[in-house]
């Protein structure tokens, strides 16, 4: 499944992706997005976009800048949202993704409901439409850029108010709308419809004199300001009031729809997206099933959605709570009782229910069906066939699987983003703790609300800016039941204390015993025990075995780790894994995620810990699963290293990125388990050989694992010890950490004394290049390249080729530099290695900067940066943006060079690279900086550098500036 986007223009522009706000700060970017949204689905020519984004005065190179804006939007929204067409660009969105589209559709529904004399339905739908507004449309963007869009939206909103007030008057509620009409006539004093409605409401409230006074007031206003008389509608209402026309009398208040919806006893938090989707599905389908893990809030969501939908069902909303029903044969009778049927005949209860519903229009909520899935599915089909006016909304941990069913998976509440770097850090800013004025996530809001309810000490506190509270919500997976139980504990524990005890969450998260009845055993374990009991023996076993995975896994991993070897009686056959996984997905135990076209399977952390607790009841089985788990990821990294620098290179890098949590778990196990250190070292070494740590911009983590694993045991084979030490030295060199690089290089030299290896030669050459700036490194790196080739390690050989070409560019003659560069490019193209090819193109630009024409360097550098960005490489842009600064500075464009130096510094800060430790790079950097300072002056240089360092989109900035430099020419400032 792709990401789900929502766009809101009925107020300040707001964009969310999978429930998290997307921060698009630049005004022109936001304007471009709105222009595309306004004609969603249609191709907008480039010239039209330029005109709408910049008006009559576009900048030079506007078309190139527009292209970069599109690139930045794709970076924020996803690569497939905005498509390139030969004539321009088009944005693809779902019909319900834009709030303005939803608003228009709801207003249309409300108008049709009024036409068929259904004011209750009309009022409910129109209120829902008006609730989408958050202020003036696009209030955060220059209004002059949208001369047609904003007025049209405002007019539609006013019309919706007119329709909704008409509906309320026809519902017999004139007194309720009078305060609103007083405001509306003041805000829109020339809008005659509001005055007519106000007169009618006053008359229906028995205030005939005030109604006539209103007519005099609007008559005078129209005459004074426009010089016209009232229109036909106003004159007609006035005349009918004077004659006391019988049809003007207030409509009798309509009785509240029948039903047995229980009243809410606590506040309802969030879920706007799921509520909207549930209502949409109820319009499309007659059977909607809300599924999800136990405690995720299916019942609460269903009841709130049913309450919102109730006006459209003339015979009401009826709820059948099946949680306590243990005998399937009594299901029909339980539903009959919930509907209030007291049929005493001998006919089956199902026949009585079908007969009762046959001519009625109602919504039936079947709550908690997971233990009666087959019976509930059969009854639902029978009732739907018998009663055309029936809609069924069911909640179940397992879908019914019947024709016509629409399933909505209820996720956990939206979670706060992480603050600062770390595993799983989100780039969104919408829901994070401490984001400064942004709306807290649903999970944080629920925690704060329930904590305040459980103790007066929390009544005035907020957890919106509390990182411990945010971490608590994340570790509880946003499951409402778990958060509510944690909030109860906050009456006697601090958040930090609750966090410390979460490893034993099933004991901790138990509500104090109050004697109050509840349909669940009121503990987190009780809820999950119930789900466990509903699984087949094979599903339970797979659940336990899947708990060994951290994060998610693909089908290959599940089969390799969880399938039995044929020797254990209670094992799982490899061919049965996919069917058992499907069963766990249908029972809402396993969550399916689509990652780049591959299905991945994940247990929520709470569900995983439950499975692990069951698995660890047999210590031997748990250890055996962890051994198989680490063996699987060892095999994966061996294969990745073997196929590196080939056509599958980027595929492997992306696949390994998805497996980071499992790789970490495997490395931890190998470090701590006797006899597994060598396997762990090999995993870390192979990841370094694939340049995985660099691709993900986490070289420090790679170094951490190599250091901790090599030091964990002394029984490593000599050759592996040399290789691991060489990899430590390599990472330290790339980080610019000279002291560590020197120490590791000496260790590598010592270790290789008894077991000479090509890896040690490679490190010697790289050290001489990056630390000593010694021309002799070129020859050493060339020999290392030949040695890797002879040993049958093409990936390592290609890395040596890369370093040889780089060293030649910095330290060799022009002839040698171009010889090495062309050899590097030829090799990368022949191997079909996309990541390596991007670096070869970068090396071409570098060689042009140092030995050729800096102007000729711009195109290959731009190409390299675009390729790196396209494959989501985090390491390459650090160096490409820096090199672009060198090229532009060499051309005399020192303002842009200074800005790019600032952007490059920000990128290096993310990776932890110290440029001072990389002598050749630091020398060119210093030269570029010094020239820019001399030409611009210290103050202007600092201003431009700070502008670059402040941008979060360094790649987009570099692409924009390189296009501007290319299109405008260069001036020596």
C-alpha cells in the first residue's frame, strides 16, 4: 500500500502523509502545490505553472527552478505523487484527499437531502462539511496569487451555511440558529438570504415585531449602500409575515431517531481520518467491518461513527455487543434482544430479526465478533439480503470474508515524532513533542486527557512538550487501551518510572480493581490472551516465532527463521508459513506493509513482547530461534557483499535499510552469545563492504559494531581479524577521525604482519591519501585494486578503483587523473552499478574542477547529485554539494559558493564527518572559503553561509543554485 495523503486548503495549507503533518516551509513550494491541487488530475503546462507561481515577474531560469521545486515536493510527498508529462506536471490524488473536494461532495449531498425532504440528514451532512473549515482559505499564502480560487471557496462556504440553516429551520429549531444568523447578517450585511432566514427564525420564535424590524433594517441598508430595493425572496417573506401565512409556522421538532446507542462517558480523542473513512464506506457498502488488534479502539470508533451517521437512518442505530456471548447458537437471539424484539413465536430468532428489519432503514452495529466470525458473517449476509434498508457496521479482530464486505483496519493513534537523531527518527513535524505550537499527536492528547481524569495533580499539566510522555506513547504503539491503563498509573508513578517498568508491561498495565463490570478482563494481557486463544495452534506457534524479529520481516525471512526443519513434531512446514501469516493478518495480529513493492510483516511491539514471553517459556526454543535469526541475516549480508557493485547494488542497499532493526538484533545476539562473535564480525564487515553504513549515513554505527564485536572475543581467525580491523580504519578515515584512523591503521599493520592481505594494503593507500596527502598513495591504491581483482572480490576492487581515481584527481598529474577517472567511469558503467555509477560521475566533475574547466564540471555534478537523490543516498550528497561549491567558487560566483559551503557543512554535521581530518578535501575547501571571504567580505560571506546552513533541503538548494549559475552565467563578485 502506498502512502495516504491528505491536503487541506480550507484554512492555512496543511499536508499530511500517513497521519503525520508534512512540513513544507518555502512559500513558493506551497504555492506550487496549491496550483497543482486546484487542477488535480489535469496536466498543467510549465509556462502556466511559472505564471501562477511567480506572477508577471518570474526570475531568470524559472523553468529550471520549477523543476527543482517539483523535485523537493516529491522528496516531501513521495516520488509518485507528482507525475511529469511532456507538456508539464500533474498531481494524482484520491477524490477524498483534498478537503475542498470533500466539502463540495458533502454540500451536494446535503442539498439533495433537502430536496427529498430529509432535513435531519441534510443538517448532519452540512455540519460535517462546514467542520472541515479551519479559517480563511489559504490564509498563509499571498491571496493575490489565487484571485479565483479563494473567492470561489468563500462563496461555497456561505452557500453551505444557507443550506444548513434551511435544514435546521425545517427541523423545527429556529431558536438554535438565531445567534448564528445575527453574526452572519453582520458579517455579510448585503446577503439577503441570511436576512430572510433571520426574519423567518424570529417569526417562528413568536417575535413577529423583531422580524419586521429586520426587514426595515435591511431595506435601509440596501438603499443606502446599493440604491436598490429588497429582492423577491425578502419581499415574499415580509408579506407572508404580515399576513401570518400558515406555512410559516415552525415545523414540529422531529423526534430523536430510535436506537440504543450508549452515551459516551469520556472524551473522544482524534480519529478524524478513520471517522471520515468509515462514513464514506457506509455510503458505499452495506457491510463495513472495522478490524484491528485488541485494545486499538474499534468499538469506540464504531460507536462514534454510528452516532455521526445516525441522522440518515430513520429507524435509528442499534448496537449488539457480543463480547460476553460464548455460545454461537445464541447469536441470533442476542441480536434480537439488542433490537428490542420480544418475539414469543416458535419461529427461529433469525427469521424474526429478518422480518423485523425487512422494511426498516437502520444501522446495526455488531460489536466484538472475533469469536463468532463464521456465525456473524452468515447472519449478516442473511439480514442484508432480507432488508434492503439495512447497513451493518461490525467490529472484529478478524474480517468476515463475505461478498460485499468493506474492511477498514483501525491503526493505533497517531504517534509523536522523535526528537533528534536515532533509529526510526521521523522527518515530520506535526505530532512531535516539543515542536513548538504544533498540534500534539492523538496518543499524547489521550494520555494527557486520561491522566488529568485519573488525578487532579495532572489537571493543569500538558504532555505536548514532554519527550518521556512521547516515548511512552511510542512504546505502547499508540494502542488506546494501553495508554489509558498507563494514565491510571500516573496517579502514583511518574512517566519515567512507568517507562522503566514497561518491560513488564503486562503486569504494570492493569486497571485497579473497582468492582465495576467490564466486557474485557481489564488488563492488557487479558485482551491479548483473548486474541491468542482465537488463533489456531499453527498460528500461535508462528506468532511466538515471529516475535524474534525486531521491526518487520519479509516472507523469505519468516520462512527461513520460523519454518521447522522437519524434525520437531510441532514445527511449521515452510510451505505453510504464508497461509499462517495470512491467518494472523486477518486476525489483526500481524500488520502488512508494502515497502517498494515487497510485502513486509510486523508485530506491534506490545504484540511482539507477548509472543516473546510465550516463546521464552521454553528457553531452548528461544535460543534456537535467535540462532536461526542471526544465521539468516548473516547469509543475507554475505550475498549482498557478493553482489555489490553490480546491477542489484541499490536493491540490496534499500533491502538492507529495511532490515536495520533485525540486523541490530542479530549483531547484539552475536556479541553476547558464546561462540557467535565471528558471525557477528562477518555481518558487520560485509555491511561495510557494501558501503551500507555510508548509504544510510550512519558510519558511526558501523564503527561501533566492529569495535564492540572485535573486542568481544579473542578467537577470531587471523584473516577475519585483519579484515575487521581494516574496516574500522576505513570508517574512521572517512569520518575524518585522524587519531582513531592512525590507531586502527597501526593495528591493521600489526595484524597483517603474520597474515598479509590486500585489505591492509588498501588501508595503507587510503591513509596516505586522506591523512598524509602523499602522491605515493596513487600507486598503492592501484596495486590494491589489482590485488582485489586477483582474489575474486569485484566489489572491493571497485572501491579501490574509486579511491585510486579520487587520489589521482587530487594528487596526480592531469594525464594520470583523467586516465584513472575514465577507467573508473568505464568500470562503473560496465558493472551496471547505479550507486557506484553516481560516484563515478561525481569523480568526473571533481576531475574537471581540479584539472579541467570548472564550468564543465557543473553538468556531471548536477547529474551525480540527481542520481544520489533519486536512490535516497544520504552519503553521496555530503560530498557532491561540497564539490559544487568548489566549482561555482572557481567560476567566481562567490555568493552561491558561500551558501553551498554552509549547506555542505550542515550535511556533514548530520554524518559526524570532520573535514579537517581529510587533508585533500580540506585544502580545496579552505581555498574556496578564503577566496569567497576575500571577495565578499566577512559580513556578506557569513550571511550567505548561514543561509545555506539554515536550509533543511541542501540537495534541492544545490540543484537550484547550480541551475541558476548555469543559466545566468557567472560574475566575479
